[in-house]
């Protein structure tokens, strides 16, 4: 009988340690800047003279701070469930006007990893924009600074990444994978594809490149072989995750800061 032993070369061992440090640093930075988002809505009819109805819980999702002043990026469909379902515009923070004149108000809370709960306002975004991006501003005392993450200044390759979000309402779930397709045109828009976990509740969470701890995308959607009538899985039980590439996120942020420079203050 022949016994074989495998010895890990010192170089390989150091690379493994380096990757572990980079991963742990990315997780720590990502979690500190991530939020669990709860959105409630109510519709105020322009024809009604009655008191406004109570807010009703409508959706959950994820988001992350991109500036230390508490500016948070997320998906519009997380904070405004009527996204692209009815013609509407953002007329004031947390207020959307429908085509018939009715106003949909949203109430948003953000919960940090430490358990602190903040109220937030939708301050930028177009509910009819296919990019599906919204900016929130945390309500906090003047001068408060928040942990934040930076958008990457270059598009991802086939990078090692992690995702942080709230899949199925399980808060601050961290998963890892790779960017399996940096730019794919699908569902009528440009997306990146990743093997990292994306599920309902993940929308709006960050996709962070492990090597430099920078955001290369924002979780958008998942695809699964499900019959829409029976809701049964058809074909291979494979989930495909997609995100909005950082180039689109950066362009959106640039546009909104140009229109309203006070967002950066």
C-alpha cells in the first residue's frame, strides 16, 4: 500500500490567508453599511375628504449607504411597490402622484446590523425608470456620520464577490460567489450575473468585490424555472441571480447629484 501526503506550499498558504483576510474585511465593511428595509404605503384619494388611511406593510428589501451623510441606495421596487405598475412621479420625499391625481405615501424604516432603527425618505428616483434605482436619506441628527461603501471605479470582470441582503426576510445574510457574466442583456436591460445568493428580499443589496471591498453591482432579480400558472418548478432547479452593474449605479448617482447637490451634504 502506498501512502501519499500533500503538503501545501508556503506560497499557497499565504495566498489562502490573504484571501481569508480580504473576505473577512469585505464582510465587516459590507455589514456595517447595510440596512434591512421595511416599506409601508397608503393611498390618499384626491376626491376623498376622509382622514388618510393607516399605512399598510407592503415590502421588504435591502440597501446600503454610499455616503457618510446617510445617503442609501436601493431598488425603487423595494420602497415603492407600484414601481412601473402605474404611471406616477415622485413629487416630494416619500410621496408619489398617480396619473389620476391620487397620492401614494410611503413610510420607510431602515434597520442596521447593530439593531438601530432609522426612518428614511425617498429623495431621488423615477418610478417609471427601468434602471429601478432609488436614493434614500436617513433621518438623523445633523452631523451624524454613517459607515458607507464606495462604488467601484471600474466594471467587474469575473470577480470573486459577496452579496449582503435579507433573502426571505432573514436579515444580513452574507453569501459569496463569482460574477459569472459581467454584462448580459436580459429582461430588457443590462445586468450582471452572479452565482452568489439572490432571493426575494435581497433586492437592493450590495454586490461587493472581495479584492478591493468596493461595490460592483446591486442585487436586482433572480430567475427560476417556475410555471407561472402552477408555481411548480419545471426543468432544472437552478436559480440565476442578476444585479445592476456599477456603471449604471454610478451614472444614476452622478445624474442625481448634479440635479440636487445637497444630497451629498
